C-alpha cells in the first residue's frame, strides 16, 4: 500500500453542500421578507434603516457563500497539486548538459550519473524516459536545453538527487520537476528570502525561518505571505528554479503523462 502524502489539512467545510444549502435557505428567507415589504410599499414607505438592514443581510450571505466557494476551490486545487506532485516523484531536471545533434539522450544522462555524480553502478536501464525540453535546435551561443528524466523507481531517483551537491561549481546542475503551483511558491520565496534560504525536497518547498530557528514547509502562497520579510531583503533571484520556461515545463508534463503514474 502506498504511503499517503503528508499534506497540510485544508480549512474547507467537511460538507460544502450542506453549508451552501444553509446559506441558500437563509438568503431565501431574507428575500421573502423583503418581497413582502416591497409588496406593501403601495400603502407604506420602507424606512432607510430597514433598507440598510436588508442590504447588510444580503451582503453577509453573499460574502459567506463566496468564502465557502473560495475554501472549496482551494481544497480542490491542493488535492490536484498533491496528485500532480506524486506523479513527478521519479523525475529530475538536468541543466547545463552539453548537447549535440546526433545524441542519444539516455546515454548522455547515464554518462552524467556515472562520470559526474560518481554513481559507478548506474545503468541505462534505470532510466525509463528522458527528453530535452523546449523546441528548436540550439546554436553555438545558446545554452543546452534542460533534460527531463524519469527514473525507473523512486529509490534510483533519490540516489541521484542525494548526489546533486557533487555538481556544485560545474556547468551541470539537477533540480526537481516542480508543479506550476509549487514552482511559483519556490520562486517567490527565493525572491523574498534569498536562494540560500529556500530549497525543495520530494517536491515540497521549504524555507529557513528569518530568525534561523527552524525550517518551514510552504504548502500555499498564504503560508508564504504569513512570514514577515526581513527589513533588508536579498537581491531577487535571476534564474528560474527549474531552468526552463513554464510553457516548456507544462508541455513536458503532458508529454510525460504524469497523471495516474504515481503508483506505477
């Protein structure tokens, strides 16, 4: 049995339909009373205080309904993002790997793992799928296109990921294949708090607290906004977290058919 993702509990109502029905009944009751007073306006004139009270009641119902919808949409988005992240647990992105017109990408990735990461026992068969992102052919002045790699199992991926520090100081680097939502949170966290204070692990975004006391897991943009930014903010990060444009990454996600692959 697969271990369930350790995600933060949502604040959504356990029964959103019941909450909406309750609001609908309250609104219907208020509108019925308003219609009754409106029908009686031929003989009496409604007071300004009564009209103001009706407006406040209607506004309260509308705001409550919007709040329920907002929480439910947030909950659905979180579940969808968690499932998407599960499908990416066997993937890594490699940047800075030299590119040639007639290359065999799986052979290139194997060479990186063996020669640059020092994984002498790594075999090409441990790569299930790999391809370069973005379209078009690079020129002599362009950077090599990132390579998206899907490993045969999570243990192999974890072994490669644990060796990423060996690439420090070289043109080649490795990063996680984050979902669009987590990528946005990661980039914004780095912009606010600096590259050295933010990192990812298993698709989760972590931040070193400004006081340096502990690490904070960022599950949403609201989690990030709740953390005070230091008075002297670091310079904004100039590079993207994954080394490729968002359209290229989104196309890669579709090409790799991530949905439904978490348990394969």
